[in-house]
C-alpha cells in the first residue's frame, strides 16, 4: 500500500487576544517560566520531524508571515505573544525550514450572522436549548492557571474536550424558529471556513513523505479531523504520542 502524507493537528488555546466566543484566562506567555515551557513543547514536537508547518492565519497573509519568519531567522524579529510565533516560528526554525504556510480563510462567504448574534438570539428565544448547548462548553477549563503549556495542549486535544467543543457548535443547527434557521446563518460559514482550511492543507501534501503539522484553535480539531479522515488523503498522527 502506498504511504500517505502524515498530518498532526495540534489544537491549542490562543496565546494572544482574540475575538473568539470564549476567551481563555491566561497569564503572560512571555514570562521566563512560560518561555521555558514553550521551548520544552517545541523540543517534543521536533520529534515528529515536520516537513511543513501550517498556521491558522489567513492565506492572503502568507507573504507577510514569511517576511516576519525570515526576519526571525536573521535575528531581526521579536516573537509576539501568540501561538504562530511562539510555537510555529520557533519550531520551523529548529527544523531548518525556510518557509511557513498560512492556510486560514476569514472572508464574508456564506456568513449571515455573527456567532455572538446567534448565541444572544438563542438566549432570548430558546433559553433551555441555550443552556443545553453552552453550559457544558463553559464548564470546560478555559484557564491556563496551574498547568504547564505541555499539559494545556494535552488538555485541548483530549478526545472528550475536542468532542464537546464540536458538539456545541454542530448543535447550533437547532437554534431556529418556524421562519428562520438562525444557527445556520453562522454554522454554514463555520463549515465553509473549515473546508477551506482542509483544502489549503491538502495543497501542502505534495509528496507521500510529507509530515505536516497544523497549529490551530482547539474548536477546529474535531471537524478538521473528520474532513481529513473522510478524504483519505492523509494519515493522522496523534498529538498525545509526542506530548505525553
């Protein structure tokens, strides 16, 4: 049987400020202790021997990202407080890469409502469903307190955490009334975005011996793993096999 390109989807919390529905409570990733922990994670991920590192940044920013990365290789760029820089750029440098790959998409597309509009509508019009969908989500540990970076990444890649994040999202399809499918107004866009992520990741699979690491927010992990599995294009590699 012909070997397939390998892919590891590393779900992470966002180390910097984001506009995500849930913001992780975090301390500074630039503190000496956190920097030490990040280096330890990078050293573990090196054992995967990635040939390409894909990042959750819009593909149209690929040139800008690689300008930054080239400056970093030359010692002319200070890493910022986000996972793209702290893990992506560091690991790419350690592996001797000359390029990183932006694969995200954030255009208007099929979007008709922002996720905040959907959740507020549900809270007002379907309060029982709102509790059912989002109470388990908010019971997840969205804080960095008391955990190392390695253990935080293991947490966000735990099957039960991955499944709960996906479950809350896909069940937004049930947010509706007799005249409008409110949850769909955002959810269709979410699927569109993740299919584009998969499509862009597939472009990186140019040879059977490719080993692609994709660093992405934890809420993407389940849906992307499904697309990857269903495509038959990649062989998946677990995060746990390198971080545990």
